[in-house]
C-alpha cells in the first residue's frame, strides 16, 4: 500500500501539478485515505470471482461448441458457425444489459447482478473459446487420431487422453489472453451495479469529487492484476513446455 502511494506521489511530481491534485483521498497515512483505499481494493474480490467463474464456464461451453465444428456433418458445422458468428456480433455491454433486463421477463427467473454478469461474459467469450479450441484441435497431426484408432480408443477417450492435452498446450497463450480480456471486460458489469473495481471507484468519485486521483488508483489496480495474471500464465506455459520435453 505504501508503494502504491509512492507511485501516486511520483506521478504528481512528474506532472508538476502537486498543488492542485488531491492525493489525500487515497493517502494511507491518514484515516480517510486509508478507508478509501480499502474500499477500492475490496472490489478485487468480485472482479476475480466474476472473471474466473465466467472464464471457467466459457471454456467448457466453448469446447462443446467447437466439437460440432470439427464434425463431417454439414448441419453440425453450420450450427457451430451460426452460434459463433451471432454471439461474436453482439457487443459485451449490450449483452450484459440484455441478460440483466431482458432475460428475466422472458424466462420468469430472477437473475442477480453477479449471475447476469457471469452469463453475459461467459456467453460472449464462449464464441471466441470455440474458435480457439477448434484451431488447436485441428493443428494436431492426423497421425495421432490414426494411432488412437489402432489401439481401439473411442472418440471420447481419443479426445480426452490424446488430442486435448496436446491442443491445450498449443492454445494456452490464447486462453491466457482471453483470461486477461475477461478481467478487463468485467469492468463493464459495473453498469448494472456489480460491486467490482470499477463500480467501487465510481461510487467513491461521487462522494469525494476527485475523479483523477481515484481513477488513477483504478488504473494501477488493473495494471497490477493483469501483470500478475500474465506472469502466472507465462509460468504455466514454461511448466507445460518443460514437462513436454521430459
């Protein structure tokens, strides 16, 4: 927290506007600033929960959608193509609003802001995940399928034990990019009242009237989060590459 404040002070110094900016609103050395910082940081919980829940669901749905696209049946391939093109054509913000305000009257079900955000994000990302999985599976040499067939493996076992493990290694960078994308797009769920990082910052701006300072902290929060996730993804890539070489 002290390091974060030091970065803010450095930014003020570099711009030469230290007399006009009100960094006291996020200064951990005073009580009100510390309370504000804790309030902003509390948004991490829902940002992470929302993003990881959505990416988990979208990966599963994307894999299921990708498999028909690999079929020899033209009807199944067309179903895959229609799903991908339709979902990818709808902006995420529009989809969030439609799920939250439009889906309950259509289905008769009550959907809170968290699950509305999860459904919208997962649905939107599943189309991209489907294309990633399809490309990864198609990149596997056909000899792997033939070898599996010679030892009498079923289609399910071939995918589970032979094809998907190899495909996942190849598409891991793309999956990591989608996770980063999901973390950033989760900020859009703030429009329906989700108490994540962006919503917390918006609420604090309304009470403190210091948008520049508060949104600077918000930028740093996302920066730290994205850099940490990217580092974890790169570590996992190296780990899988090392295991493959062994």
